C-alpha cells in the first residue's frame, strides 16, 4: 500500500474507536509532557548558568600576560620561547592578538589605587577600567542603578555598592538588612568625584608642563615623566556585583570607561617601565572571544606568540558535564511516564486486533499482504505517537512555563532578579515528538506482527 | 487449465481427532467454466474453495491456478495472487462497516497501489455496473442484503480477476434477490470469460446457472456432472458423515 493509503486507513481506524484511542493518546501526551517539562527545566537551568558565566566574562576571556614577568619562575613546560626572550606585551602585541580569528576585543587591564575626593573627604580605593562592551556582556551591570557610561570616553564613574556606602558613611551591621542599591543611588547619582592620579608622560611633553611635579627617570631607559593630575568624574551608576570578580583579591570599587582610562595615561604599579619607548607595555591583557568553545584554540595561538595565557574554560567544561548528567537523569525520570503510556498503546492495539479480526481477514482475502496489515497497525501506533507527542510538547511547555512563573514569583519575593529557568528549544520539540513516535512504533511491534500473522480463514470465521 | 487440484487434502486436528476437511480431491476446471461446488454442510466445499483462494494451504497434494502452484508461493506472493488473480464473494458479504460502498470497492485497489483518482473512477464504474451507482456514499448497514452482495461483487471484480470464487453468495438472500445476484455472476462469467467456482447447497440454483457441478461429501469428490448430465471423472465412493479418525 502507498503511504497515503496506509495513513488514511490508520486515521479512519483510529476515529472508529475515538474514545479509547484518545485515552491512549492522552497517556502518551502525559508521558511526553513530563519528559519535556523535566528537560526544559534542565536545559533552562543550564542555559541560565551558562549565560551568567558568559556574562561574567570568566568563560569567554583569556588573560594574556607577558612571560618576561615570569623569569623568576620555573616554567619548563610552557609553549614558546623562554621568558627572557618573550615578546613585550605592548600596543603592537595587543593589535596582533585582536586580529586572531574569533577574538572580539583585547583590552589592557588598567587598575590602580588612588585617592577619590567627595564633599571634602578623601577615600583611597582600587579603580578599574571597564570596556564599553561590558554594557551588554557583563551581568554585573544587570542590576545597575542609574545608567551605564554614556560613551566610551565619558568622564563618568560607576561605584561598587561598598564604596557607595563608604562615601555616604554607612556601615552595614552584620545580621541586618543592608541598604538597598536604590537608596544608596538616590543621594549619589549625578554627584561629582575628583580622582587624583599619576600620569605617565613622555619626557618631551613633561618638560613643557611647568605646573606638574615631574619625576625624571633615573636611568636612560625610563624616558618618561610622572605628573600628578586630577580629573572630575560624574557618578552615573551603582552596582552591587563586582564586574571584575576574576581578579579576586584586587577587586576594584570604582569603574571608569576603558578609553577614558587609556587616554589619561595613568601610571600603574603593574605597568612595565623597562621599555626605552615612552609607549606603555602591559602586564596583562583581557582577550574576549566570540564563543567559549573557541577559548582553547585562541589560548593556544596566544601561547605560540610567546605570551602567557590562561582561562577558566575547564571549569566551564565541568559545568557542561554536570548539566549533561542532570539532563540525562531528568530525561530518564521523564521517560518513565512514557514507558507506562507505551503499555497503553500495546493494550489498545491488541484490543483493536481482537475487534477487527474479521476485518483483517477480509483485507487478507482481498489481497492485503502481511506487510500491508503490519504497516496499518504501525501507522496507527505512529499516529497516536505523533498526536500524543505534539500534545505532550504543548502540555510540557505549559508546565515548564508555569514552574518558571512560580519560581519567578518566589525569586521576586526573595529580592532576587527574575530568571528564565525554563527553555524549550526546537530540538527538544522535534526530539520529544520523534521519541514519542519511536516509542509508539516499538510498542506497536508486537500487535502489528500479531495482526500480520493472523490466519485469514480463522479471521473470516470470527464473529 | 484455470484450476487444477491434484489429490489435494486439508486435514487438521481438533483435540485428539483428525478432521479430513478435504481428502484427496483431484479436479480440473477449464478457463471460463462456471462450476458449482455442492454438498451438505461440512462436506468440505468451503475448505476446497479456501485452498483454491490461497487463503489456506493443503496438507498434501497441489493446487495449481493459471499455472501457479499455490504451495510454492510465499505469503507475499499468495497475497499478490489473491489480489490480482482471484475475486471473492462471501455469504455474509464481508463489507467493511466503517467504509462507504465506494471505499469498500476501492479497497483491493489500495492494496494494488492504484492511483487515487483512477481507482475512484474504476470503483464508481464497477458499482454502476451492479446497479449501485446512486449509493456510492452509503455505508453497508444502510443497504439491503441484495445491495450489499452486489457491492461485494463489484469489489470482487474491481481488479479484473481471472477467477471468481463465491462462497454461498445467495445464502443470506431471499430467492428473488438471490436470482438477481446469480444473473449478475452469470453475466460476468459470460461477458468477461471469467472462471467461476461457486459453493452452494442449493441444487436447483446450481443446475440453473452452473455448467458443471462437483458434489462433495466428507471431504471427497463424489460426483462431477456437467449440466448436460455427462460425468467428467470417475466417482469416488462416498462415506456417510464427516470422516474423522
């Protein structure tokens, strides 16, 4: 029989016992729904974790260091030249690294400890420069009060919550609810901070600056001056997370736009000053890549250039492994209901054989082959699987959505940001329907072969 | 030769007893013949018909239809044989209740993978030929017994078989309707040159329509008479009742 005829007869037969077949199909849909709901939560959680980690910049970032700084360390197994012959991590190296395929941007790690003055009071803290791209790529700014930098070179600052508390003279007491970010932001946003910093200037420019307290280098190689400068910064935002958490102990509490920080030529304690040139070289660069999967290859390419490079991609791999195991467990539990539903399919089809015994006999007498009869029962099982699968995906989608909704209400009550903990990707939709059809077909194996083997003479005698 | 059975037997066990439903029957039926199988209930008429239809396999002996030794055919080949060579009409019509007359008549063509449009036209034509052109969308339950049997006949003939096997085609019909059906079968036998092998227990009906009558008793062929009274083969001795051992 042609496929269309098999499908047509199957649908007709299913309609003949619509109540029983509907119950069986509902059983399948409940099984598929449990599978989809479980996996949608597993996938959603995995995506949430991946998104958070990706946004944190930990997993799509390679930190590049000059191996010259490691000349005191043993590092026999490193790729590339010995530390002493390692190239300088300067502007040229930065642009070369930025041109590696898959690299989105390479920016220097600019951070320094300095004085910040507001309302006549001086506060000493760590300041860090943040690339303008962090606006969209760094989840630390998700809960930002105020706004992100208006431009890449704006004289603006974003404060970390603890520094805002320090500026306002608030000391959080242990065990009590801390002041909310919104409350801290109200008196601070729009205010001005004066930042004092040491500018690293070439000797020619420093000589023309009579007001500066220039400090000529003692050796021939240090061909630059250090000039004390001040810059007024407008407070435009407050964040309660640390956008630079990778740095651990050297956490900054005030953030500036990277381009602004670069234009200020701020003298940093970690800036290498061994270059004869007045152009700075860097101790480290942060290299952001398009996709965390590209990190190992790019890390290798940078190492081949003679620089040190490290990333946290291994941790990301472990996380993916954990979620794969979690998804597998969820899928197994979700499939149990589908396994029960498959027994329903067997039962329904065996009943159909008993009821349609004579009809099978007639069909065989009229020339239906065993394959035709088998195909017909397979098609009926497959149709139940298809309809049950589609209904189950819809039901599972609704269950996942409801769980997500409930979870977000809970998170909101706990003062946590809303999160999408549920996801039904297209592959899950198609996979669940496909799996449902396969399970149904497997369930139809026995009834279909039993129907095909029926003796037509016996079947025709059946009343 | 359209049908040849060579010492064909069909025995089966029922508990401890061995039932000899068909017991060593040898008969030749020429193409275009109208043959009636006569005998009492349990004489083996339907069993012999099932063997010729390829629905059942002989315990021993051979059934050859249009050169095909049915015992040598696989299940798949037997299905094709039933589809293309044989048309069957049953006492209880055996139309599928959930299908309309048109769909019932189309059914064998679905198995033959005939194109949808073509088979609908052929089925309509076949139903018109048996006088049911106006009832094509009716379900079997909405028709009289005679109409159902005519639809069954239309279905049996749809694949233009060489051999029409009819198992008590008038058994569930009144005499007037039965006569209508028999007239139709005879017209197909004569106009299409189709071989007809019909099971009946009505001697008068067989004498009126069949050109040859095969009398069976206890699974054996006991008489083979042409309508003119000529005997075609030597008569085997008849035993009383169904033979078991």
